[in-house]
């Protein structure tokens, strides 16, 4: 009988500890990721943008895309702008640039551009 009573008395303590842990975790910043792509159609190999494109998040220093798709990790939750630059003059970008994106915790947002190079 004593052991049952002891277990019952531990329940409020356990609930309090779990609640404190949940509250403490809620103050930590949450992040998500961006999967960025650039898909351009070229009339010839020479017309393609050979050195790639530069992407910049929230007007920070840009980074050259290492392929036609890159993933940016640990992006803070919230609204962001993503800009494509260093596009050759013979190439046109279809759609908006910059893009307005909303990153949610523990998710990957896919965004990118398409275009043509003459």
C-alpha cells in the first residue's frame, strides 16, 4: 500500500518536470531548411551560365550554388527573401526575383527559379 501511495505522489512531480522541460524547450529558437533550385533551358552548351548563380538570403552575402540545387540548413523560422543573382546577360529569369518564403520549424521549403539562356 505504501508503494502505491508513493507512486501516486510522484505523479505531480513528474508532470511538473515535464511541463518545465516543455516550457524551457519552447524558448529555444526553431529552424527549418531551404532547398533552392535553378533550372535553365539553354539553346546550346555555350549559352548556359557556366559559372552558376549566386543566391542570397535576406540581403546577406551571397553564395555560389554548387549545383543546380542546394540546401540551406538552420534557417530561422519566419519570413525570408531569397535572391538570385550573377545571371548572364543572355539569360532571363521567369517569375519573381527575389522570392518571399516562409520557413516553418523542422520543415524544408522548396523554392527556385526557371529561365532560358539564348
